[in-house]
């Protein structure tokens, strides 16, 4: 009898183990198989790729950005534009894996799932056609002039990325030779600052705070600005210690009064400040063609004083340059934030379209009346306020400057703006990392030049 009980227990244990194994395999195939297959270090993936000629990547204006050259048994991934797209396309290396579009669109590039007959030894992969304009990308790159930072240009009505540059960068053609030097570089050349760099956005964020002001019915108020906001243990001065005296909110926005916007944020309260931030996508993950860091308010419990700091783009608030561009583009698009994208089309090697991205609304951030209110103040910034260096002859520009304080003491210089204000076709965000200058002096002229270049096409 005891022997039978032991046998039954063993059989039950074996059955449970079998059930656990079957459940794991089912779960793995349903939820993890694609992730493991597409892992850039998966050697089976590389083995299957030996039978494929990896697809090309092109800019929106038809410039070849990535190709595979075949030399006998060798596949050499070549990037004709070198460093220019290192943080967009990334690299594909059998030693160090894949990054950016090379990783996220790997299945497209190797033609996974294609049903085709090839007369050659190698099956063709699919090609990617980006939204980026190559000439604008190169121009934006030159505008940074070697300075650490990022530029993002976006079409407000569609979410198409027109240019996206991060510095410092690297040459994907020599990734294996340069790996150690890049890894040891204290400036982190591998960091795609446009999409993964997190910075306090400074006064550019007063765009969102102004939307909250409108929605809280406080647009007609005036303030006696003494030059410094003091509350509890928080003390925030206006940039350069300026004292503006009696001003309305429009003037406070144009002159970037920290006193007024800290006061507004503090009085509206933490919940209102947080709620408005989330309408613009803060604290929310972003599904994009390449990896993106999440812009967020980094407080476990945000107080009203924390809200005062967040309201001027400081404190626990950090954002990516991509998100700051989306924030400006939402106002340009009547309050609707479009989902950004980099890949416009996927085609076979013969040119047949097998995938195409359609513009879609990501968030209805604010209503049209609110967006118009904020836009009017952004136009004032460029016409009469801190952003006059962003003016373009014959074209109305809307924008907001920012100078974000950092722990290092070297401020980030910011600007976000769009044009033409009455029918926006481009919005540009610029950050110069630890530049130590006000955004209106250094970042705004860069944005102006890029907008002017685009509009003159």
C-alpha cells in the first residue's frame, strides 16, 4: 500500500513538473519568443542572416543611408553618411550587436516572413524609407557645430521627424575598431541625446503651465514681481535677477518670469500641475521607432512647492528633446499631439510597398482655444520677448526660450518654436547641453536657421 502511495506521489510530481514546463513554454512562445529572436546578440539570428542581403535604408529625399556590401562570404554593413545618422540608424555588428533602427526594424531589414523566390544565393531583405530630409539633417548637424546637445525637427500635423541630431556621436562604419575609445569617452557618444537624454526643460515648459493657467481660468490676473519667489525653503530668482514689477501673464511669459510661474504653479497645486503634464504625455511611455526615455516628474510624492518648481521646468521634471519638440508641435497643431515616427515606408527590394505609417493622434492635449491662447504668447516671445533672435523676415514665428539650471552649475540652453505660426509646417527643439548661456542667445538662432532652411526648400 505504501509503495502504491509513493508511486502515485511520484506520478503526480512528474505531472506537475510537466504541466509547469508546458505552461512555461506556452508563455515563452506567446510573450518572449519575438524578443529573444530579435535580440541583437542572438547567434541563431546572425546564422539566418547569412542567407540574406540586409535591406537598404533611405532618407525621405532618396539618399542612401545604409546598405550591405557582399564580398564573398562576408557581409559588410556600410553607412555612406557616416556619423550623421549614428543615433537614428545605429549600427549592425556581429561583435557588438545592433542598435536603433537596425535593431528595432531588424525583421523588416532581413525580410522575415517574406515569401519570395530568389535566383541568387542571397534572399533580399526589405528597405526602410525614413521621414528625415537628408539635407536638413546635415544642416542641423552643422548648426550644432560640435557642441554637445540635440536638435529635433518635427512636422506638427503628422508627427513626421524631419531631422534628429545628437552630439557627441560616433562613426558606425568603424564601430568595432573604435569600440573601446567610445566606451571610455566621458561624454557618452553612444547616448542618443535627442531620444534618450533627460534634461530639465527650463522655461520651455511654461508652455504647459500656461495651458494649465488657461484651463484654471486665471488668464486675466496680474502680479507684482519682486524678482524672486520665496515659499518655505524654496527660493527661485528670475534669470539675471531681473525685477519686472507689475505685469500680466502674457508679459510674464514673454519675459520668462520665474516668480509669476512659480506662484501660479504653487497656487494651482501639485495635482493640477501633474494633471496638465500628463495631458502632454509626461509620466507616460512613448512607442517610437527607436528607444525613448520616459519624460517624467521624479517625485514619489509631489508637494505644492514641488509643483512650483515643475511649473518652470525645474525640480524633479526631466524631458527628452524629442518630447519638448512634441510639446511645441501640439500647440502648433491646435492642441493635438501627433504620434512621432521615423519610418514612413517599408518596401521590397523591387519597390513594392509592404508597410506604410499613417499619422495618428497621440493625445488631445488641450482644446483649440487654449492652444490659440498659448500660441499668441509664444508669438510675443519671438516678436518682443526673450526669443527675438528666432525672428524670420516675412514669417511669423512662435517660440519659447529656456535656460535650465543644472547641478554642475552650467545651464542648458533651450528653445522650441514653430513656423509659420498661422500654418505651421515645422517645429524645432534645440538643447545645448551645459552651454552656460541663455536659450535666447544660443539655441533660438539655431532653431531659426533650421526653420528658415526648411521653409526655403
